[in-house]
C-alpha cells in the first residue's frame, strides 16, 4: 500500500489511516479499492464517517469469526444483521447494511469480489409515523435563550447559533458550515445562506429575533468583515477565545448539554431538537406543512410531518369521551 495515499486519505479526507485486517489480508488491490470507496466515492464527510464506522464494525466482526473477505456470503451478512438487530435500533441496522452493500458493490466493480454478498440480504422493516426527536415548548426554548450569559462573546455565539437553528429550522451541519458572508443583506432584510446536503444552498430571510442575536455576536466577535471565514467558531481550551476554526457537531452538542443542564431541561435535548422545535411551533401558530417543508428544505412533506407534534397532547375532554 502506498503510504503517501494513506496519509493523504487520513489528513485531507478525514478517514482513519488504518485499513481493517480483513481488507489488508485480501491484498493491495482490495486495500486500495477500500480507501478509494471512502475518498473518491463518498463526498459528504458525515456520510463518510458513518459508513466507515459501519463497515469497520462488520469487518472486525468477520475478523473475530475468522472470516476472510472472499468468504463472506449472503448468509454470513444475514447472521450479522440479525445479531445487530438484537442490540441496535432498526434505523442503525438499515444504515449499516446499506454501507456494507455499497462497499461490496464498489469491490465487485473493482474486481476484488466476484459478487455482492449483501445484495440479497433484507434489512428489518421500520415504519415511522412520528419523529422521536425531543421537542421544546415555546416557553422552554425562550427560557434557554434568555438563560445564556451574553456578557462574553462565547455566550453571544451560543445564543446566536441556537437562534438560527430554531428560527430557520436548519440542520446543525448547515449552520456550522456557514461563512460570515452567508449572513447577508438583501434589500431591506437580512438573509441566511445555508449549506445543505449534496452541495446545495438554501436561502431564506432571517427572523428578527435571530437577526438581533447574530448582530450582537458579530459585533462582539469583530469578524463581520472577515467574509470568507467561519461564522460560528470554536474556542481554545479554557481561554474562551474564539479560534479561526469552525465548530464541529460535537462542539455544538456539548454546548447544548452545558446550556440546558442549569435550567433543568431534559438530558435528551440534542442539536436536532431545535429544528423540530421550530417546525412544531410554526405549525402550532397556523403555518402549513408545505411552507414548513420549504423552510426546512425537506424533499418530501412526509419528512416534515415527522416533526409535527401539534397533535401529541390528548385533552381531558377527549379522555372523558370514554363512558363506561
């Protein structure tokens, strides 16, 4: 294996330098094809990391059971899926099987495998009618925003980031992917340009509350003129000084947990909570599913409907209809 290719893959494309033993034992061609699958075939870094984790678990399982790459058959993949299904959520099992299937396809095309052993293996069925993401009430969301200490630039950053997610229904990856220039004036209004999946841009006007939070943050950070630099930046150690690097999803999740804990909000609150909270509040106030879909940049209204929690509450009057 060319060491230069391995180093490039690790540093520039954010995948581990280590080729799993099952792949390495299958020869240089298999190792090269394995790395190409993650570097040349998968462009989204989040998908790359998730799929690497999935196939790595499967290949390590094969190694533990002394199964070589060319010994993998549909029955072996099926046994692995059944084993996973006992202790992992069905969507996770589906994702892992999809990753294994895609990798095997790539190895077949590269003439490393004679056929795809995962092609005929079916994933467990999963029907989801309502999302499981925890949602905050309007009062809880407002209490969280108001509880953040804004006497320092880090507090202003955190409030602005949460506000953007709530008021634009934005995915956390789209928000942390923003540059300073992605918050811009268009006519009399300020707009956001969100970096969505598949290299797409999604532009929408800024809610006045989010605009206030963003303006306060940019003024305190002094980065309004650094148009091509990250909008939401990480901090260095305990210094609470902003760096030149953008925040990661883990940085945001840790920040959210830290901000929710003092005011007693549930530990289950996550980055996606604010997307679901914004959509739910919008629908509660008379907004339509179709408009929510456009704001959230969903491909299908069925996806948006998963975030609709307006019918979650069962009133006492409804319960009293049971007359036994």
